[in-house]
C-alpha cells in the first residue's frame, strides 16, 4: 500500500466522522449516486432528523448504543449513474449495515479493553475499576464456558436470604425470584454447601429459577477464604451438563467474584473511614489549644499537659481567666474513650461555659457549677455515660483555691513538705439527677503545690503490670519540688513515660498549680 494511502486510512480510523465521510465519497465515486453522512443534530422528531425529509433514501448509523447519524442517498448529478436506484439503495443499505456492525464492534472492544484494564491494572484501583472488574468477570463466566447469560445473587446481612445484584446478557426483568429465602431455595443452599448445583427445565417448579426460554441453569458458590457471599447463576437455552474442567473454571470465577465483592466493601469502608478521620481532625483541632498550657498568674504558675489515646479523647482540661481576680481550673474524665468519651466531655464543657455566660458578673460557686453540669448530662447523655470532674477557682488576691470534686481521682496538695490527698466531695456527674455537691477551700502560698491528674496517669501500667500510682508522682516531686510549674510537670511526665515504656493506653492529663510570691508574679 502506498504510504500516502496508508496515512489516509490511519487518519480515518482514528476519526469516526472522517472515516464515514470517506466511505460515502468512495461509494459515490463507484456508483454515481451521491451518498452523504449527516451527523445527528439532536433535532429529531418521531425518530427522524428533520433534515432527512429532503433526501430520497436514508439509513440510521449507530454503534448499537446510540444513534450517531444517518447515510443519505441523493439523486445523481448531470452524469448518468452506473447503477439503478434500486441497486444503489440496496448497496447503500448493505454498506450501512456493515458500518453499524463495525461501529458496534469498536464500542464493544473499547468497553472490553476498559474491563481488561481493570483486571490487570497495577495502580491502586478506584471504586470504578473494582466494579469494572466485576463486570469483566461476569462476562468471562458467560463467554468461556459458552453460556447464554448470568446473574449474581448476594447473601443478605442476616445470612438467611439471597437477593439479585447484577446480570450479564439477561434482562433484569427476566430474572425470576430476585429475592428469596435460602430455606425455600434448595439450589442456592446446595451450591453454598457443596460449591455447585444444577437446574433443568424438567425440574419441579423450575420456573422459580429459570428465565423464560432457558433450559439449564448452573448455580455456583461465590465465596473465598472468608466464607460464602452469594451465588452465580449461569443460564443456557440448551439442556446441558458441565464437565469437571468447567466445574473447576466456574469455581475459580466464583472465588474471584467474591474477592472483588469484598474489595468493593473494603473500598466503601475505607471511604467512610477517611471521611470519619477528616471529621475527627476537625474535632481534634477544636481542642488542640488545650493540649499544653504554661502561664503565670498573680500568685501562681499553672502548667497543663493533655494527651489523647485516639484522635479525640474524653479528658476535659481547661484553664479560664474569669476576671482580674479569679482563674478557674477544670479537670475531668468522660467514661469510655475516643468518640463516646469526647461526646460526654464536650457536653460538660458546653454546660460549664453556658453556666458562666448565663450570669455575667456573677460567678457561681464550684459546687453550683457541678450541680448544673450534672443535670445537663443526666438529660442529654445515655445512662452508661458519665463524667468525673474537678472544678476549682483560684482567688489571686487571697491565694485561696475553692474547689468541688465529683468523683475524680483526688488531687495531691503539697504544703510545707507535707502531702495531702484531697478526697472527692460528690458522686459522678450524669448518674443521678438530684446529686448534691459541696465545696472545700485551701490556701496556695509560695512554693505550695496542687497536682491534678486523670486516671490515665496514676493507673498507667508498666511492662510488668505495675501501676504508676500517686507514688510515681511523689517520687518525681522529691527530685524537683523547687522548680517552676512547667519544670515539675516535665519531670513527672518524663517519669510517667519511662514507667509505661512509651505505651499510651488511655487519655492522660496532668495539671500543676504552684504558688509564687506576689513580687515574683
């Protein structure tokens, strides 16, 4: 073939319109009748393009999926045609039929190439790739053993019924009994147990399983090492039995379809997990400012460290400057961990801040705050959700720390070298609506210490299962009680990390409040 002609043909092959126009020109040159291709304009009426009314003959051109346009035959020009009109339009009709078949084959090849690409892709598959793989496997199940069509059924979550999922070469409306109980479907049940079963037209009540005009159905278990997930039904218009090689082939397809279905589920779960992680990041960023605090106030230094085991945690830790004279410290622990604990913690923090906003200029006493938070949690959280909480207010003028404790681990109070554990003054929040709470006060003078913590610190276990306990905190204080609040916190935290070996199995909060001389402040 001359290079120029070869280049023209290659160009036609890559451009459908050029190819169709070229066919029409060659037909016109050979017959003397004018044949043209007119692309579909979208202005159709009763299935015809309005422009087609001006032509003496036309034939639709389609790829089997959608109409592309039409071939139009017009009267010849001044030259005598080489063929009669009857012969010309018959030849044009044959050309149109062959063109439609080529276009249909092109579309199918392109679709199959996409499916094959999904089967052999080396990149991370998308949801579309995985579903394309499933369709390719369905096609192969029909083509290789030479069946007429196939239908895929998937087990319901309860494992007691099975329902139609997709089909190949069989219309969905032709699939009988799309949802059925396994108890009333012996062939599905047998396939799930033994791997394969068969139904023929002469089988009793075969119309429940065979589409119209089908004589044979083979039911194959769709399953893998994780267990069965459904059944694959293959249909044929002939009565046929399958040999041992076909059984092995179909069982292999069943395993691959099960793996693909599992990947679809995993892909969906991964998308949900990524969405949850993004949402958790938003929640975590909203509380990030409370992770580390090191501030100096009149009469005291306060250092705070708060870490969560998961993306979000249930430890409540906050330091709020109420006015020029008072600062509030809150340390709490919601039941559970991660999201359930964070829900309780967030509800309590919201209730506390709402309590402060409700009485501008008048700050409720700590026991009153706990009473309000307790009622709020009792009404908005589940019965198994609760919160332990200490709320304390430090008065910078008097050096008095007034607090109320609702079931939280007792803080350690160090004054003049003596250590005292401050017992709880009330029950957990959110358990009983009418719970009562009381206040207690203690002075915070220069070098006095108040150590508040969550149970994630004192109950942390070593590799030999020994708890850190209050003794771990006191041991650190003996080493460095004269440092700043931040230095004391770092020392305790370092000992805690060494004790646990870096294993963090719970949310953990540590707060150091140290009294300083007024001139130092």
